């Protein structure tokens, strides 16, 4: 796969890069190994100073970085600005809370004393996706670096300029050589890097197939992994929901990042008693969305990141319609240059249609009607994935039941699923394992060392 920037708004090649050869990779891994031996001894104050420096640089270069993300993967420029700001917030949050989160933790059990120490593992390989080209990297790298690890980034091949910009930004913020490096390599070469003895652990955000491949390589080498994979998040509307609130948030939850988010709402499960009104409101909101140039502040939905993604989405919709789904609005690629797809709502979707059985990565929303709360929860769980879910109800009892019974790493009530550096993020089932951000994310890549006794 070429290492290249293709502008999804126009389809034009912007810039291409030579892939880093084996000698370059070898040097980078050796630098990372050497840096890890030194950075693990850096004080908390030195590590937090670096994160504050990264946050300063992100805030200073926000406009440039946002434009770069929009150029490479097509998100609206305001969404890109928000992403960069979120990265800066995460760095400052971790810097502010580093000391208590990483301080040795005393244990007193049945008269026996011990201390837990949280020590870095070493070199972390971060295999990251294109859809949030800055946030996905920062949310993995910031806590890892704070914990004393160093990071080697293998970013998606369609966002090379974002990857290189991050490397330059971290270096400019004062990181010692080797603490954060970018490798421009194809996916086919990732497995060998995972198994390299200088790599201590791996974090991956990507497809289920990519997760299986990386986990297999890491398993052979007995290395810690965190996998954040696909999602088919249910958006469950119960009979007592505030329908105006639910419908307006359904649009936000589905169309975030042009529909290309693992935690976007992807299956709209609505109790029959309120389905007519919900569908009417939802379709009206979707029909009003403006599709266009993502650099235009008036644009709501920009292009999909690649032609392949746009064409796969079109195939999924066409196959779902052939299976019996009805197009309520949208339903095809937008004519003209670029990789645009019209915001789409499918109703009457058969349960075996691709729109429900496959992950839809784009602005397409399938709506399913169910009899009652029991069936809604059953439908929500009828997927191989288990990343996030949202439930819409005015009843505390129903909310408690749904959050308890839905199989997901995150369940949000009367709000859309979102990531936040203060709360753990991750899934179950085919959506992966392990957690990013929050206290749990900070401690994913440390050796929790138990020390008992004294001299």
C-alpha cells in the first residue's frame, strides 16, 4: 500500500513518501530501546513537563494541524480543531494527575505489608488508524510516556503527514531522542516489528482483522497488547424516551467524523410504540445535513477517507436494500469528485441484512423496530461487537437495567457515546480488550510490581 496523502475531497494525490526500509526501522528500534533505558529514570516532574510542552505545541499549532487532518482524511475542519484541542486537554489532564496515579501504593492485608510499584515496560508499538489521526495517537502515547515508556508509532498509511507532524511536535516539545518516533511502513511489515525483541508491548486501534493479526504476532512473542477494534454500537430508544432529544442526538451520534468512528451509533433500535415519531424526526434531521467541502465551516458531512471505504459502504447499502431494507433518505455516492456519500437512513431493515450484521463506516443509519424493552436489549446484544451503547429513557429503573444487561465496554444514558481522557475507554467481545485513558489506561503498560519485606 502506498504511503501517500490523497485528498478525499478531490481524489487527487497530494504527496507520497518512500517507505522506511529495514535499516531505518532497525535504527529506530535501537534508538527506542536506548531511550527507554533512560526515560524510565526520568522524574515525574520531567515527564509531566514534556506533556505540558506537547499540549502547548498542540494549542499553538491547532489551525495547521486541523487543516492537515482535514486534507488527509476529510473530517470537517471544526471537528479537526476540536480533536487537536482534545489532545491538548488529555496531555494536561495526565500531567496534572500523574503523581497520585503512579505513586507506589501501600497494601496492608492481615498484618502483612507490601507496596505496589508501577514501572514502565519499555518500548510500546502503537499501531493507529486514520479516522482520528491525532487523538488516537495521543490517547495511547500520552499515558504511556507519562508512565515512563517510549513510543514507536506505526500510523495508517493514508495519514503520513499527520504522523510526521506528531513526531516533530513531540521532539519540539523537548522529548529526548527516541522517546517518540514515527515509522512509515506498510501494514504487511507490522508483524515483524511486533515480534522484534526490542518491542515490549503493543497497542492497536483498528479493524477486527488487524487486531487478530497483531494479537497473533504478539502472542507468539508473549507481549502485552491492548486492542480497540470495531464496533456496531446500538442506539436504543425506549418507549418513554424524550424523542426530540433522542432524534437530535441520533444524528450527532451517527454522523460524527462523517460516520467514520468506532463509537458512532450504528444500529438504531426503537420500541414500536414510538418508532413512527422517532423515524420522522430523525429523517428530517438527516435530510437537512449539508454535504460538502470539509474546509467550509457550513459543511456538516465531508467525504469518506478513501474511495475503497466509500465503495464498500455503497455495496453494503445496496445489498441491504436488495435484502428488503427501505431507503428513507439518501442512499448513494454523491456525484462529482471526491469520496462523498449521501447521509442515509434505512428503515424496515431485515435482521440478516449487511447494514446490521456488518460494521458500517460512513453516514448510514439502519433503524430496527422492536416490541418492547426486552427485545430492545436482546437486539442490542445481537452482534459480535461490544464497544459502546447508548440508551434513551426517562426511567431510572430502565436505565439501570439496560446498562447492566447490555454487553459493552461503555453504556451512556441519554447522551451519545464519546471518549474522554478522564474515563476508561474500550470494549468486549470482538471489539477488543484492555482499556485506554483514565487510570486503567495509564496502568495498562506498566509492570505492577509487588514488593514485600524490607532490609
